[in-house]
C-alpha cells in the first residue's frame, strides 16, 4: 500500500475520532502493572549500567581524565534523544515504543529497520552483559577455574527464567537493582570524597589534582583516544530508551514519564561525570584496566577488607539488571513487529502472565551465540560485541530523532497535537543530535583493531535487512491493509 493511502486512511481515522490516536495492534494484551517507582528506577537503571561499572576502567586507561568530558557531551545528546522519545510517549504511549512511532511517521520500512537494529543492539548487548558477569565472577578465586563461557551460560539461564514470570516481577527486580546501584555509587563517592579530604594514600598515591597534572594532564594521550571512546560511551547510555518501552505498561504515563525523563540529566552529571572525575583524582588513569571495574580497583587498593568483594557483587548485579532489561525490551519490540508482519509470528506469543515470551526466547538464542564467543575469544568478547551494539543503538537513536522531526512537522501542519512536555529548539536539536551520532559512527574507523572491522559489517547488515524485507513485505502489506480497513470503518 502506498504512503498516500496510509496518510489518507489515518486522516479519515482522525476525522472519525479526533480524540483517539492511531492504535498499535502490538499494544493489546499487556497488563498495566508497572508503577511510578518502577519506571523511575528503570530510568535510573538505564543510566547506570555495565558501561559505567565495567567499561569505564578501560576507557580511563586509554583516554585519561578527559573521559569525564566524553561522558558529559554524550550525556547531553542522550538526554535530547530520551526527551524526544518522552514527547512521543505522551503523544501516544506504546509498548512498541519507537518502532510503533517509526511505523506511524516513517512507514513500515522504517519500523522494520528500527526494530531489527534495536534487536541487534540488545542481543549483542546481552552478550556483553553475560561476558561482564563472567568477568566479574572471575574476580573471586573460587570461580577462576570455571570457564568464562560456562558462567555466561548460567547467568543467561537465570535471567531468562526470572524475565518470563511477569512484568510486575521485572519491575520489582529493576527497582531493587537500581536501588543497589545508586546506593553503592553514592557510598563509593562518599568514600572517595573522604579519601580526597583526608589525603589518604591510595596504592601509594596521594589523591588530588596531582593525579591528573603529574600524569599527563586531562588529555594524557592526546585528543584522539577521547574521540575513539565516544562510540563506547554512547553504549553506556544505551538503555535510557527503556523508559519509552516501559510506558506502555504503566497506568499513568502522562505523570510518570516526564518526571523520569527530566531527572536523567542530573543523574548523568552526578553518576557518570562525577564518578569519572573522582576516579581520576584517586588514581592515575594507567592503573585502571578493562579487565576490572574501576571501582573495584580503587577499593582494593585502599586495603579495606572485603570492600572489593562487595563492589564486585554490586557491579555483577548491574550486569544482571542490564541483561534483564534487554530481554524485557526486545520481547515488547519484537511483538509489535510481529503484529505488523515484520517479525516471526512466534514472537507475538504471550504467556498467561502477559509476557511476550516468543521475542524474549529469540533474543536469548542470539545470546547463546555469545556464549560461544566467550568460548572462542574470551579476551576480546566484550569489546567486539560492544562495537556491534553501538551500531544498533546509534541507528535506533537516529530513527527516534527522525520520527520526532516528522512529528513536529505534522504538528505544525495541524495534523497532530504536541503535548506540553517537549524537546526544545526543534529542528536544530534533532539535526545536531543526528549529526553527532553519525560522527560517532565515523570515529570507529580510526580504531583498526575492532572499530574498523565493525564498520565493515554495515554493508553486511544492510544486505541482510534488504533480504529480510523482501521476505516479509507481502505479509506486512496484508497486515497493513487489514489494519487500515479497521481504522476507516
């Protein structure tokens, strides 16, 4: 069906019932069991994850204290994305989130690309998470004899079992996971501030500005390493869009979403920028490594018995939380796509607890491949999937901003109504964000080891998307025709 036919049908539907937005068939059947505290903590959990707890160590080693600047810049653009998504959510809450909005504003092809690239993001992120869990577990000597791939498989099995129970259980788990992460970060920052104030030695170093000035300054290795870590920093914020997905399963999204979105900016400033600055003041960047959480490094160096073990347990929890969120979101996104005909039919299936288990199982199947990656290349597994996941999240965020651009354009034409909660300075904000995200993608070319190889996957991914579209387009067309017929009755 042509775009003109779609627009005409939507216009008819609008005239028929001006107060009702187009409904995504994929939104039917969900419970509304997520409370305000769940969504707020899902937002916090999205802002504090594996990218900070594990990824910051290697990035501090490579980029030095300037990593804080990278987190700040990427955090601003991440806030623009989630603010745009929040406005779309208040316009029309949907468990299909940006895939549903892409269907409305970019057409079925846009929804197809958005959904599968997001699936690529979270399925590879799931691999990164189970890799992180295995690395964290190896911190304890009693687990070092267990192969990394075995620990990864056990973690995947546990999170899958929990995720299939109900959305309420998912919300409760994320609530308490987030509480643990926030409490631990606050506790660590208090310890770090105490160490700074008392000039207590950390691994023989006196903490303070000298940790920066005496070890190469803010840019110890120049500007290029800071530029190179940008795509990894973007990955650190990758779960922020979970707020949009969770809004489809909460009873009062118009109250919950603005509060959750608005609080993201100060969380970024406090937890990411503040933590990195503190880490840089406590130890030289060269002391940190990609194999260990930087927080564990600091606590282990000050000689507090058991402190490193406690922090390691917390960051392991953070990785479990991220994996849990990935299964949750892809299950909902794939169901929205399946109801439109662009994903396998079984991913539309729900169990008695109103959980879309089909999509969750498909994501787990890809994560099992990650278990194999941990078996074949345990040392490089995390960085490889990190870069591939970056392709997925950058494309997802670009699509969100494109949807918002078209949404604002239609609002100016009087076809839709913008809520009072808005992304300001449109279209400049969207264009700047898209340009920045594409620039981050281009920066990966400067990393010949992993980044350049990842970029070379883009033609392969594009070819797979094109082939997949030709495989599903007839089913999508039939589904669209049936939906438009329903809307115009």
